C-alpha cells in the first residue's frame, strides 16, 4: 500500500512538473500576440496601467473572498520590490521597445538571455549551482531560440533606444525572479499578486507624464486588455510564482526559452505570420535544452 502510494505521489509530482511549464509557456508566449493586438489602439503605459489595475483589483477581490490576511510590512516591501522588477520593469521594457520599432523577434532574443543570467547570479543570491550538462542545456536552448526567431529578425527599424528598453526588460525579469525566490517564496499568490500588480500600476501612472494617455476602446483592444490582464498577469504569473516556489530558479528560468517558440506558434495561428521549417528545428533544440537543464541528475 505504501509503495503504491509513493508511486502515485511521484507520478502526480512529475505530471505537475510538466503541466505547470506547459500552461505557463502557452499563456505567456501568446501574451506577445496579445500585446501586438492591443498596442495599435493604446500607447504602452496606458495599456499597462489598465492591465495592472484590472489584475490587481481582481486578485484583491479574490483575496478578500478567501479572507487572506495582509502580509507583514517587511513582506509587503519584498513583494513590492519583486513585483516592480518582474511585472513593471519587464512589461514596460518589452512594450516600449516594440512600440519604438524593435522587432519582436529581436526583443525575444534579448529576453532569451535571461536563463543564462539567472544561472550566473543564482549561485550568489540563492546558493544554486548547475552541472556542466545543465549549462550545455542552457546553451542549446539559446541556440534554439536564435533559430526560431532568425527568420523574423528585422533591423530596419531598430534603434539604440529600443534596444535599451529591451535590455531593461531583461534585467527586470532576471533580478525579479531571483528576488522572488530569495525573499518571496512563501508569498500567497492572490494577495501577493495583487500587491505586485497594483504597485506596477502605481509605477506606470507618473511615467505617463512623459508619454501621455491614449486609448481607443476598440473590440480588439478590449480583447487584448482582457487577455493580458486575466490570462497573463493573473494566470501565467501565478503559475510562474508557484514554479519558483517549488523549484530551482535556474531551472524555472530555462522555461523562458520556450516563450519565443510559443509566441511564434501563436502568431502563426492568429495572424498568419511566417512559419518556416527552421522554426520546428529550433523548437526541438529548445525543448532538448530545457529538458537537459531541468531533468539532469533527477531521480
């Protein structure tokens, strides 16, 4: 009986290890498509302000229904810092870089450096190390991403300012994930997610002085805003925080290699974007890299 229970528990745990990353990648990757759908009708900070406000209020409502207590002041501080980086800095960087003309493929390639950076800094910040074969897996993942996005790289509208914003997003995502792992691993995803979204909303509001306010309430914008608020800001980020809580942050970061792959598939299905055989080859290499990084040495 004990042996069968142990086997069933192990199978359930393994299923979760596959299911969480799969759902996260599917939602988060399609978020780039959601941004493309909504940005023509709103400038980045106006779009993000509504997105963060809606997500924060929904999560706060759920937290109140569940009677979840507000964290201590120290925990609120750490949660806010992690959210400012992972949610606000990352999203603002990506949206502004694309709005300034940076190809989404180049943006995805820059963001794909995140697993490497996380693994480099994880040793000092959260005492995590990777084996040689896991580093090889990270290298394979990066190579696969390059193959996936290579057909869609367009440098004709690239500016140094747009690249700056993309690297700003990379820094926010990298150190946000590390900070989340170090200080917020036990964060309740509802009240914690609400704090992070509302803090991000408060960051966007004063920055609108430089960009102004522009929103056209078209059907496509409402669909994009709803999906980005509920699907990405609530659904995908909740899964990300659960993965960070339960796993090695370097391994979780490797899953981000699959995001450009998911974005490429979503763009093909929804917008009829170019989909070459090289995308399948690159996706296969990315998958091998992620598997090697995540499952090396596990019993």
